[in-house]
C-alpha cells in the first residue's frame, strides 16, 4: 500500500515539466502527502489551462503482463482522479498505459523495479 516518493523534475532542453508518483509493489493508492504535493504543484502554475497533460503509467515486470496492464490502468485512474479534483477537464488529459513494457530502468534489479513502479505526469506548455 505504500509508495516511495513523489519527485519533481524539470527536463532541459525539452519544454515540459514532469512530476512522478512512485508506488509500492502491487499498489495503486496515493497517500495524502503525495496528493497534497501534486495539488500544491498545480496551484503553483500560473494557469493550468496553458498546459496539455499526458499521463504515462508503468509497472515493474513482477506479476505478469495481464496483471500489470490492470495495475497500470488503476494507477492512471488514481492520478486522473487527483487531477479532476483540481477541476482539470478530462479532455485536457491524455493517458498512456505501458504496464511492464517500455521500462526506463532495469527490471532485473530491485532499484530498477522500484523506479519503474510509477506514473509520470507530463505538463506540456501550449503555444499561446
């Protein structure tokens, strides 16, 4: 049920902001601290309407492809629920669920699996 951390990353020279929520193995629940951190970040943006939001949901490779597809979907839904609480319209959010596929980190190590259990929330500035 627990998850490791919430991280904030600004990627250069790309023109986007990425926030990541990390989950414990088999978990899709977001604790109040991570929810509050995400809400505070959204509140710090000048105008959330100036962004398109993409959700990328991942799992580690433990549990099988079908289970991880379901878990990835549940993690996406949990994050989207938080975004909807901030009155972000659903049409502003694009969702991509990768499950155990396309891992960024090495799933043969404990640390790599921990880092792959996440949802990346990517804020893309819209051209004004």
